[in-house]
């Protein structure tokens, strides 16, 4: 009954004239219709406003401020001197949105729950943690499988859920969590339709004094073209989308209020499913010479200039460092293997010829050395128009060297599910940006994450790389971390499990007509993207105030 009264109160508030100034309209994800799912462990069909806004992290590490910890549910953490355990101390008197206390018991329950239901554990935390104990009502101690200087960051990636709600959920994997009980700033959902939904203020949020936005409204927008219309007409206050020719189609409409800021971000790459069910394609995909030839068949500059309107940053680093992690790049790695990540169609043809990939059936496309046919689609979300154009350019490049590739455009949720489940041949994908290359490597090359996240879609795992990525966390010594990363990037570059093409910008559009306080190029206090891969979006929200 209390939940329904809160929803009714929020609806009443929405109808008031004052609310017009405190409802922020945002875009996170394109969709043909909204499905009411707020399961924070769901990686495919849950609304992308679930993490951070409904379930607040223990700590947010601010990549735009030297990875400084910003304490949220936790007020502090302490790593042991031997790096083998860590304690988090929660803020006093925390409450869930339904008013019940949020304690260390909930934190312990959450991590134990992930051990019981490993399908929920999208970062494979139990390969990293061996024990979780509630020391007292405010303190939780994690014992680590190995020493780790990054323990706080790793542990804080997962949402904390209320024991009194989730302990009775029969199947948490399929649980839609339609009426969430959360800890974050915006937990109430007074309106939800297939065309729009609102997420509104948590009445028991510990930091309500700093929250000046009462609701975020999410209109259903099917693709980048619809998003462009809503952005250019001023409907959206906060956006995360590719907008072609943004200065002319957006900023020029209202230069005083319409703004964007694009900083280098996630690496975009092509990949092959090395465990594809198509045995003929698998023969090619598992051959590094085939992957290298594809790497040389990709016209990255055209992808950037034509598909990306010049926004992305070129990435020709087979070790995946690129501009974002250039301080970590070992120059000798690019010197030895960089040619395989640089466009050279003639070299691609020569390598394919050398490796025995020739047209043996006369259809105009190369076959495997044993004569079996190679033919595959490259999947890309149909609403991501810049990526669709990028894949079309890639297909042209592959066909030009004799590879029978084509494009396939499922909806984003289907694309994500295919990458997670391994039900695809080839794809374009990205790896999230972070303060160091540790996290992209951890997410992409951890065998324990297979089938849990789209980042391991290529299904290439190497025990030496996993060992080196682990060694990276066993020390806080920068020189030793670089030594481990140098060895790891050489193995990755030599094997080319993913083929980088560019780094996306950190997509971010903002409208100052109704709200001020945004993180900007002039005042870059936090990563401002509203993307679900960016927990710091919560800090940008808390900095906003309605225009008086």
C-alpha cells in the first residue's frame, strides 16, 4: 500500500505546474517500445536507467579526475596492507526507497546471491572474491582470491539489492522487477507506457538535499533519426547519440542553449565468433592470417570521415591502446604488428593468397584452403546509423579483397543477446573506456565472463593474458603494471582477436535552456555521458539545477 501511495503522490506532483521545471527529458537507448524491466543484473532487456539511478553504487571512480573515489552508499573503504582484503563502511542510516534500512546485511546478501545465481554475476566477481562478511551493520569485509590494488573499483561495479525483496524471487534471471525498491536518487516509476516512462525522486534517498531534478522522462525514440529530431527541436535536455553534422543540425538551432562535448571514449572494433556454429566460417575465423587480412581490408579513415562525420579517433593499434591509452602503449608492439591494423587492400589480398584462401568454386569470393565456403553476416544494431554505415564500409572493403561478407541489422537488444549467447558469426562491438587499459582487457579476455557480457563476444581467451591482467592488480607500482600490460598487449596484437577501427567519442549533448550545472569541456568535473556504462552519470545529474 505504501508503494502505491508514493506512486500516487508522485503522479500528483507531476500534474503540478512547478513540476514543469524539474522534469528532465533524456535519451539513453533507442527502442521501438518500452518494456517494463528494472532488473539491475539483466544485460539485455532491462531499462538502461536502472543502474546508478535506481541502484546506487558503493563508490564511483571519477575517470575525469584521476580516478578519484567519490563515495556514494559507502562513506569509506580500506584496503589491507597486503592487498588481500578490503572493508567498506556504509553511510549511517541508509534506507531503501520503501523506507526499510539498508545495511551491511544487504551488501553481503547481494554478493552471496550472485554466488548462488552465477548467471547474474556479469563481472564474475566470485573469481575475484572468496568471502564476504558483514562485520557490523555498517561494515562489509571482502576477502580476495589474489592481492588487488583495484579491489574497490572491481567490487563497486555491481548493484546492491534489498534482501527483503530479492530473497523471495524464484527466478532472478527472468525477474522483471517492475516496481523496483532501490537506493538511488530516482526509484519511483509513476508512469510507464510503451511510448514514455518517468523515473522520479526516491523519498528516502540519503542525498536528496543535492538532488534538484525531481524526475527524468524517457520518451521512446526508435533510432538516431528520431533522436535527432527530438534533440534539434529542444525536447531532450540530455542525450547520448550520434548526430551527423551536429553544429548545423543541432547547435545552430539555438547556439545559446544547445551544446555538445565529445571526448575520446570506447574502442570500436570488428570481431569474429571463434566458436561459431558454422564450421566453414570457423575454419577462417580461427586462423590469425584471415583475421589479419580483414584488419588490412578495413578503410578506417572513410569510416571516421563518412560514417562518423569526423567525430571518432583513428585506432590502428592491434594492442588496443589507441589514443585513449597511448601512455600505456608499447611502441614495439605497433612496430611489429601495426601493419595488420592499417588499411592496405593489396597487402590483404596478398596475405589471403599466401594463406590459401582462393576462389575455388568460381562465385567471385574466396573459400577456405580446403575448398569449403566462407560467407557471413556482420551484425549491427539497426538504430545505430553511424555503426550501420561503418559496417557497410567494412563490407565493401572485405568484398573488395574477395571475402563474402554482408550486413545484418537486428534491434539492439537482439544484437546484445546474440553477442552474449554466441549466436552470430561476425559483429561490430565496443569496449568501455576506463582510467587504464586494465578494465577493457579484463572485460574482453576473461573466460569466466563468457556468456555473461557482450564484451567477450569474440570468445578468445589466453591463459597468459589472463595471468598478466591479474598481475596488473597485484601491485600499485606503475612500472610493474606497465610491464604486465606490455606483455599482455603483445600477445593480443600478435593474435588479433578483435580488430580495432576507431575510438568513439563520449557521446554527450546537453540543453541549458531548462537546466544548468552540466559537466562541460570548460568545466570537465565528471564524465557527463548518460550511457549505462558510465556510473559517473549520477554525479552529473546531482550537479544539475533547474533554471530559475
